[in-house]
């Protein structure tokens, strides 16, 4: 009797140890963020200065915004390769609206919209591009990879076409046209925090709320987890999927606006390759590329891990080549840990069951 | 010693055993699939394995062919313990399996399929001629006159089965496992398969034969083993036993205790279906002008063989098939439109394959339950889901259906089959349906859970729900239904009431291919 009770205790003890390990694995993105931050703080004094943190956050905001849109797409079981190009296109659209206005030859006038109008029109273009992605995917049953790959080229081509490959520079507007103030989006701040960071926070909070509390959010998870079940449960799968790509397009357009404003210029190659960093942030944040599993919160933290890592390596004077190698390794390692955790969860479940037998 | 023969007819302990398992146990999340199973397989014999769905047959076979590792226990071949960590290992020991869903590549030829993974190479290049020759020889041995260059996609199921057997033989299989080999075959194809099996036996090959069709099993088997709920409950030589014995062992409890029968009042017409039709891809109809009615508080059983069009009928009703035509009235109001509309109107479906169609395995129990009724759980402004409402709804259903789960937020995948099924039922009930359609609701769940599902059905019927209950199990249909429709090839070929139906009648109607001509068609 005594013996059995001690073994019981031992088992219970080992269980708690496993539980702790599980907790660490589950919070691994956060853990990774803490580790990289601490390492860089030790290696380079001043890394944790407020000014530096704000600079890093500004860099992160770009990727996090794209990542938030991408999380919706990946949760639903898709992928969006076109976001980088949509960033470029939106930058060019915004630049064109400020520089050239809207030409209406019929009336022989050129309308220069207010900056807030420019922002809204640009966002609408982003949403439209996403809608086209969504429609091609849902109506014509094209694989998301292919559909958005096509859009990657088309949107980039349109971005170039907008000004024949030239940059729209000096986007400060003209007081006589009433369209000044675009640079504020990139340079201004609210309570000492840059607008871009504020926007990231707002997007993240709204997206978190949408995924957790809106029927649409649950539907996205369900579609990624099991499309057929979602369909048979009355979820309007096609509509949801289309919206998901529209959200991604919206986020990309927002990023295009922020970058154009920060540079006070719009270049057609803006955002090249951004889609991959966004996917990396999503994956690093624990979202499964198979769909159905993951969170907005994870993606934001994932974007921070990449941001801190990149900026930290720059501060320490690592070459871009080494930066790339480290970035790549971290991303793959994150997925390896993900798989290990899943397998461990399974095993623990079985062990618990065995104990109950 | 090995040759000594006992005088009585019970299994000779010294008989020549080629393969056996010792205390094999397999745990899956939420269930014990196999519990201390000592399975014996006799050399050069046809060893049949029977058991209800979820009894553990497939799991046991997966362990024998290296597809699954057992949690505990040993596999012993010719007296020596062997370690099977992959199908390749098992093949090296001469153990091959032919799965129910044939694992052939339809885009490759017969010869390429036979030698897939063990291609005959000549200096690194596939020797097509030799493969062709050997494939031809194998096919001849199996009495098939097919060109080995034929694409597998062009073959009928029966011929595809022969190809998988040829594939196993090409790998020098000594032990051949056949999992439900006849489920998709026509009568003549079954006969041919049996001839092939006898021929294999004559060549000294040991066959393990899994089937649901008990008459088949008794016809072809030498030894029989019965599994129930993961336990090996009986084994004997087939000549010593009869059908009654097998059924008793398989079900393991008196039938009348499994089923739940309660008087419930049958009310006015609830659902009226007129001329429901679904054309099938290969011409003809999957659902052929079907009409029926169902009343409040009535359990309508639909019986038929696989492919009779029962699941398709339910799909038409729920609106997941856009090609369907026909009219449906629920409480006198015509229903049409997409799935969402129909669910809102009061139809709910519990699909046949709960893992594929019924559940989102990556989501929690709670999220699965509310998936189809999120709109009901919105706050007053109709904007977001109110967690209080969500929790209340989920907890109520968990209690009402006695779903065994410690935390509603745990992943649904960790539940046992029976509890998963109850989650799907809970999801359907939360949409507040008037007619609940259950497609094979007892498939792959243990006897206790079956009993509970039947209890739930009865309870719902007394509450006035109309219930459509599709099942392939005769006993279930007969015991649970107030009325029974039998389908065959998309047509209703028989209509019975609880008191008039017999097993024989149902079976006869289910193989009736000319229901209309025989004048049994509704109206």
C-alpha cells in the first residue's frame, strides 16, 4: 500500500514537471522574445533604451500589420503571396493621388483629394485587390498559392505602370490644393508613440477581438480546421474566405501608406519580399500553415521576435548574410518546436489515460 | 509434439501457429482501442476476424503490418518476437495488407503499381520489360486477363483488388491481411475473389480475413476470432460454431438491453418530401424521385446497403448538393436555399463521418458545439459572441447529453468516439431543429455509447422532434424505428412499420434493384 502511494506521488511529481515544460513550450514565442531581448540587452548596453525600443517597434509595426492580415488567411487554410506587391501598389496609388490628383477629363478638372480621402481610397484599393484574390480562389477554385502568386506579379506590374517605373517623390502636398500633411502618418506621434505603432496596436486589438469574439472569427478557424464540417454547419465558406483576403489586402494597403509617408516618397518596388517576412512572423507565432490553429497575439509577438533579432544583429554589426542565416534558422527551429510540442501533448494525453486505467 | 492431434474439436493449442500477439494494448487519445489482446493466426489457414465497428479490428491489423506501434505487448512470428516499426518491416517478414480503401496510385499502370517501392532496376534504370513480364505472370496466376500496362484508374474495383493482391504476392507475402475486401464488389467479383483466396491457401499462404458479412466469414474461414470493444472475446474453429454464436459474441449483451424503447406520441406531419432527385455522375440517379413524410415525435429509419443513396438523400435535404431537385416542406412551409437557410428553418444533420464532416478536430469541444449557432449567441447589439450565453449553452448540452469531458475548452480530438459523436449531436441540437437527421450515428462507437445515443434519440422523439435515422445495422433499425424505409440504388424499395418489418424483408428490399417495377414505390 505504502509503496503504491509513493509511486503515485512520484508520478504526480513527474506530471507537474511535464506540465511546466508544456507551459514553457506553449509560451515559446514569448519565451523566445524574452531571450533575444535579454541577450541583446546584455551584449549591447542601451539596447533597452526607450528610444531604441520605439525604433524597433516602428520597424516591427510594418511586419506585424502584414502578419495580422496574413494570420487570417493562414488560419483559414490559405496563403497570400501578394501582400508585398499590394504594399507597393498602394504606395504608388497614394503617391499618385497626392502628386497628380484624380483627373476627370470629361469635366476638364483635376481633383486633389484631402489626405484622409487619399488614405481611404488607398485602403479601398488594397481591399479590392484582396477581393480579387478571394474571388479567384473561391469562384474559380484556384489554389490560394497560385491565385496570390498571380496577384504578386499583377499588382507589382500595376505599381510600376502607375508612374512608368518612376518614384513619386516629395509627397508633402501643396497648401493651395489642400492636401498637405501626408508625412504626419509616418512621422507624427500620439502621446509620444508613433502613429505606425498606434495603428499596429489598434489593428492587433481589433483583429484579436474579431478572431475571438465574432462569428466570422470562429468561422475562419472552422474553415481552416475542417472545411466540409464548416460548410455542413451552415458557414458560408466562400464569403468568409473572400473576406479573409480582403482583410489581408487592407493590412497591406495600410503598410503601403505608412512606408510611403515615412519616406515621403512612393517607389514601385516598395514591399518586395515582405510577404515572406509576414509569413515568417505568423509561423513563428505558432500558427499552423495547415490552418485552424494559431492566434493574432502569437503573430504580433512573432513579428517582434524577428524585429528584435534583426535590429539587434544590426546593432552588433553582424553582416546581412549572417542575419539571414540566423533569421532562417530561427524560423525553422520554431516550427520544429511546434511539432515537438504537438507530439508531446499527444503523449501526455496517453500517459494520463494510462494512469487512469 | 507439434503434430499431436486432440480428439475433441476445440482449437488445438499445438496447432501450427505462424503469428501471434501477446498482450497487445493500444491507447488512442480518449479510448483504449485494444486491451491485452492475444491473437493467434494459424499457418496456411484462412483466419477470419470479426467484430462490430470500433471493436479494434483495424487497429490490430495496423499493428501487425507495422502501421501503428502498440502501446504495450509483443508480436511473435514463428516463435520469435519481431519489431515492426514500419510497413516495410512487416513486408520484409512477409506480412502484407490489402486495405478496404485500396492504396493504389490511379495514375500509374498495373505493373508500375505492383512494383512501386520495389522497382526492378537494371543499372539504376527501371527494367520495364521484366516488370511487365512478372506482372503478367502474377495476373495470370490470379486468373486475370488484363494488360499490365493498363492504368489502374481504368479498372473496376474488383480488378483493382486483384492488383493489390498481386502486389502483395510480388513481395513474397506469406501472411496476407484482407480488410473488408468484398465491401465494394459485385456478387460475381466476390466469387472470383474467393477462388483466388482458396488458391492462395493452397499455396500455403496464411490469410487474415476481416469482414462484416458474417455469412461470408462462415463460408470462407477456417478459424474465427471475435473482438469486442478492444477485447478478444472468443476464438474457435469455424466448423464448431454458427451464426448465432458469432452474433452473441460480437454484441456481448442481450439486444433488448442495448436498445431503448419508450412510447412516444406521434403528432402531425412535420416534414414532407416530394420527388427528391439527385442525378449521379456516371448517369442515372443517386436519389431517384424519393418522396416521404415524417411526423412529430417519429423515428423514421432508413435502411440500405452502402451506396444505396441514403447519405445522398440526407445531403439533398440539408442542401449540400446543388444538383438536387425536388420539394421539401417543413411544417407546411417550403424550404430551399443554402445550408444556412435550411439549418435556420429547422433541419439538422449529424453526418456519417464525424471526423471528416461533423467536427473541426483542431477546435475545442465548446467551439464545435456552437459552430452552427453562433448567431444565437450574439449580444444584444448583435455584434459579438457573448461568452456568458456561450458557456451556458455549452454546459447545458454537455449535461443533457452527458458528454464526458472535464473541460469544454479541451480539444475535441481528445474525446472518445462516442463522446465525439455526442458533440456533433449537441452541435445540431443547438441550432434548435425540428427534424434531426442522424446518418449512421453509432458507427465506430462502443456499445455503451450506442446505448446512450439510442437513449438520446428516444428522448428527442418524446419531445416532439422528427428523427431520420440512417443505419446499416438491421438490429438497430428494427429496434429503434417507428417506420422504416428501405433504399436500393437511389429508390425506396420497401416501406414498413415497426410491427410489420422483419429482418428478412428488409434485406430483401435492400437488394431489390427494380423497386419501381415491383410496385413498392411510394404512391
